């Protein structure tokens, strides 16, 4: 609105007075407003018709309700209203209803998705219940879901009498320009798409300053609810029963066979609580991959593909939605919608990000990034677990960037090898090693469904070794150090510098160290034992190192550098207590070494200097780890 002093002297003062739908307007206030608005200064108050006041009041109320039909009726019956229409409508467009967001939250408290406080028919309400809330040409029926800034409602479009979904900014008056820009970007990106596996956008606009767009209302479940039932299963092993204990019908078995045949028109119905079969999983991801390829052909990178953004309609068809983070690329390859985004900004959902997204290399984000996200969804569907999930968002991002996930068949032995190969190819850290397009992924899934050989066959030994080293970095680094140490020892033995008995004793110690490391690595897979095994693993490293230093010939100086390396390595777990523990263990182990080899304690100030260095290294690394963990909280909020 304009300055209040100006409003006091303008005809729009009438609208300022009645702008709030909750404010009761007295007759005297209406008379005074109409006097200022329509009558000459010298005209007496009784020259204004009382009927015009009532009609004008009703017209303003119709504007608040966005009731166009009633507005036209009043204008037709009272042509003299035309003198007031333009300032009323202009002010209504310029002035957002700042109480709308508050009343919206009060009318719709946060409910589980699909639960509604209103009657199913959306027309009447029982005594004491909340009425259906009008929203322009729509009636909001129930909340379907909400995120940090957005909320989606099931609504009825009154003029066309159809059910749609309405998405709006949750707290419109607190939204930044960037949020509003992304909101309209989502509508614009999806509005020009027409694909059976993509949720269609109908219109975009504002009601009393509240930004919204309407889209298809998909009656069904989202893929996240379907995957919550557990990992995919073999249709042959468990097709006779469902989780509820009921026998699967012949028609449902036929639908599964239809999915296995590769039909794209299968009408399989997916229900929350029922595990998918491998064939159903492949069909779902195939259809989503084809929709993703359609996006890429139209210059759109989704960048936030995840199960909650994939809706499954009543016929069993997946529908991709939520283009809030989509990146639109022009035909020349230039991005069109990120001129306000820093090059290092991390955009997306950590668990489903590609490595290039997690590292903030936005210039490298392209179709291959969406293919990686599809691989994460496929992995989750097959195993029931996320491939790179950490204890917090920062740890998850680090795993996405650095580590390879566990082989799917290790978590679910029933997974077909062809489907595993397809999944692992999508999850390759190198974008050039993934499928060249989402359509190529869909074609390979189609080959699996038809029983044909897939393109994503087993990789060579070097590729498998590289994946293993990224998947088990702690074990790989220790085994590499042990192998190098054994090689140096063997060369020294062949050169006659080490006796056979000493060589044999060192080999036994190194072998025992390698086996111990393997055992602790296995314990890392247990959520209950993972933390304790890390402490014991690092302590065992210090014990083995100290034993080797005691057995080695003097001077042992060069080997002492391993103590600082152990402290530094403990920081890779991003756990401050672990770093401090390893610092203490290293100091105790070094003191024990000096006790057993007194000659290494001379001159006396050398051990003190080395001990101080260990303390400083431990404090610095623990401080850095603490800073990283503090930063990670920003990702968790």
C-alpha cells in the first residue's frame, strides 16, 4: 500500500478500511468513506444513496472472495459502481493478504499426508469442524504434503468442477525473492511438458498476493511409501502371500507377469506395505528413466529425483513431479536459471545427489547427474537401504563424493546380477562411465524385463578393484601399507640385511595385522558395533605399530612418523572423540615403546618434543573435525 497519509486523502481509503475480511465496517465509516470517494467536498452526506453503500460493501466482499460471478451481477444491476471498480481492483492486486499464511496454517495444522480435517465430499462440515477453505476459484480440501517452504493441497476447481493439486509457498510474506523465483521456475519448467509419466501443470497465479500453481492431482501413493515396505523380492519365491497374510490373486500374478514381459501399459497397483518384485522395480525405474530422458530432450535437468518426488497413480504408472530445483539449459548449452546461484552451491537432496552435485561443481551437473539419482533410487528399491547414507548430511555428502556403496547382492542375495550391473553402472563416480542417456538406461532395463542380455555387464578387474578401494578405504589403506611394508622387508632379507628369523616374525605380525583389520572392517557394517569397532580398530593399530617398533632394529626414528599418521587417519571418521582417543592411545603407546626400548629416550628432550607434536596434531585435527560437524548442522536443518 501507499503511505497512510496519502490514503487518508484518496478514494482508496475505503478499500484500506475494508481490506481485512475480519474487520466489521460501521455505517458511519462507510458514509465517511463514500463521501470522500464519490461526493464533491461541498455535497451533504444525505445525497449519497444508502443503497449504494450497501451495494459497494457487498462488491468489496465479493472481491475478497474472488467471486467474479457476483461482481458481474452487481455491476449489471448497479452501473454506478463502475466509478469505484478500478481503484478497488487495483488496490486488491497490489495489497497481499498478510494474514493469509497465518489463517492457512490455523485451518490446516500439520497432518500426515492424506489425512484431512474436512468431510470427504468437501461441501459440508460437521458441527465444530473446520469448513472447506475457499482459495480463489478453488476449494482447499486436504493437505497432501509440505516441505520447508511449500505446501500442497488437494483442491476442487469450482468453475470446471475437477479435482486438482494446489502448490503454494507456505509462508508467502516471509519468502525471499529467490524462493519466489524458484517457485515460478518450477511452474514454468513443468508447464511446457506433456508426458504421461510427468505431472502436468495447469495454471500459475496469485490469490491475494499468495503465489500458487495448480497441477494434476495423482490419486495413489508416492514411491517413498512403497519402498518403505522393504527390499524388492522375487515374484517366484513370495508371490503366494502378501504382508497381511492374504493370498495373492490370479489377476495380481498376471499383472506381475505383464510387468515381467516389459509391457509399458501394465496396470499393476502398488500399495504401501507391499514389497515390490524385481520386475516391478525395473518397470518403474524404466518408465521414470523415459520421463527423465524426455526432460533432458527439452533442456531440463531435474536435479532432485527421489522417491518422494515420484508419484504412482491408480493404474500403477509413475509420475515425476517437483521441479523446484530443475535447471533449464538453452539449446546452446547455457544455463538459464542460475544467474543468482554461486558456482559452489550444493543443490539437491544429499542422499540422492550425484558426486558432482555434492561437490558443488554445478557446471558439471547434467543428464548424467539425474541418471546417478535414478541409480540411487534403484539401489534403495533393490536393497532397502540408501547407498551412501551417513549419520548426518555432511557425512552423507562425503560418502557420495569419495566412497562407493556396498554391492547390492551383498545386502540382498536374490537380486538378479543383470539388475545389479545396471544399478552399479548408474552409480559410477565418473559421469562418463554411466549410461550415455536416460533412454539408454531405460532400454537396458527393458532388456532385463524381456530376458535379453544387458549392456551393463561385469566390469574388468581394474574397475572392480578401484570400486572396492573406494568402498573400503580404511581396509584398503591398511592392506596397502602392510603389503608395502612386507615388500620392503623381503627386499631387505634378500639383500642380507635382515635375518630369516626376524623376517619370519615380522611377516607373521603383518599377517595378523591384516586379518585383524579385515575383521574390524566387517564389524563396521553393524550399526550396533560400528562405533565401538572403530575405537578398537585404531587401538589395535597402535598396538601393532608399537610391537613392530620394539622388534625393529635401531634407530626406529623414521617409523615413529606412523603415530601422527594414525591420529590423522582417525580424523577421516569425522568424530572428535575418536581423534582425542587416538591421540591418547598414541601417547600411551609411545611411552610404552620408550619403556621397552630405553635407548630411544636419549637425548631426553627428543621424546618430549615428539610427544608435544602428537598432542598438537591431535588438537588441531579434533578442532577441524568439530568445525566440520558444526557446519553439517546447517545441512540437517
